[in-house]
C-alpha cells in the first residue's frame, strides 16, 4: 500500500518549471531514494511534498488523503516530517530546546523516552545537550536535525541531502541511523547526491534529470545500470 503517492507534480519558480509533472510512490515501510545531479529538482520535490512550497498542477496523497490546501505544520502533525537541506537547526536554542521544538505539537507522555532514544542514536548530542545549535559542528547539527524530526514521531520521513558537507565517518553514522529508523517502521524518502551510498541503503530508487523522472526501479538493479554508473557512480560498477 502506498503511504505517499505523487501524481503529475509540478513545481515552478516564476516561469521556470523546476519539476515537470513527475509521478512517484513510496509504500509503507519502504526506504526509497531519489538521486540526481544538482538542479535536477530533487529538493523542490521534497519541499512540495512537505508543503513548504506550493505545487500546481499535480497531486500529493499521503495515507490516502489529498494534501491540497494542507499547510506544512499540519502535515507534520499528520506524521509527514522533513529534515531540510542545510539542517535548519535553531542556532540560539540548546540541543534540548531544539529537540523540544520537534515535539511542539505533542502532548503525550512519551516525549522524554523519545528524547532518550535520540540520545541513544546520537550519544554526542547527550554530551552537548546544553550547548546551542549554532555552536555545533556540521555533523552534530545534522544529528540534531534528524533527532528533532524523530521527536515529531514521523510516519513518513523526508530527508534532503543528509550527507552534504560531512566527513566520511559522520556520513557513515548518519546512514546507519537512517537505516535503523526505517527498520523501526518509519517510511523514508531520501534525496541524496551520494548515489552509491543511497542506492546501497534503499530498496527502490528514482533517478531525476532536469525536472523529470528518467529511471526508476529496484535500487540494487539501478546500481548496476550503465547509465547510472556513468552519470552518478564515477563510471565504476557499484
């Protein structure tokens, strides 16, 4: 069953069509990646799905519901949560306060246990829980951005370029955590320029070029597709 169904989605910046009528779907429990070059329209797609920017024409259905007219914060409350490109942490708030912002719409009794879960995934955040977000390293800010999203109790997690600008050891940790989050039952749609790592993590993949979906299929198969190898994997078989 598709938790997310995108049909004929377009995103425009003035007269420029950044996304040109794409279709994609993510089934419940899946980890799907969307890869492509800079400017292909990947981040614009996630922003439209999350409600951060308008899309027209086209439809986004989540858990069987048409999201037309639903604002971004309402989508978060419904369990559709995005970790934005560039992390977007609150620089003047502490780690604890940033995590609390992730749970702003919740009133249940599991907030403290979810915070402990975040600290279990990212022990470094526990060590820096009183430190302000703006003083963290880039890797620590990415951990915090993912941790804040977890505090929202997502059903569908959109991740926009989580490895961008990070050291290889931190990238490995981030991808391990994404895999663990998915294994815990959270459906994930991952936008990533690190095509090799993304294809190794996902079950299915879409390849985006110039605002369109150029290829789609099982991630393991696309990792051995000559076109994907040439364009995104440095000409070497994955």
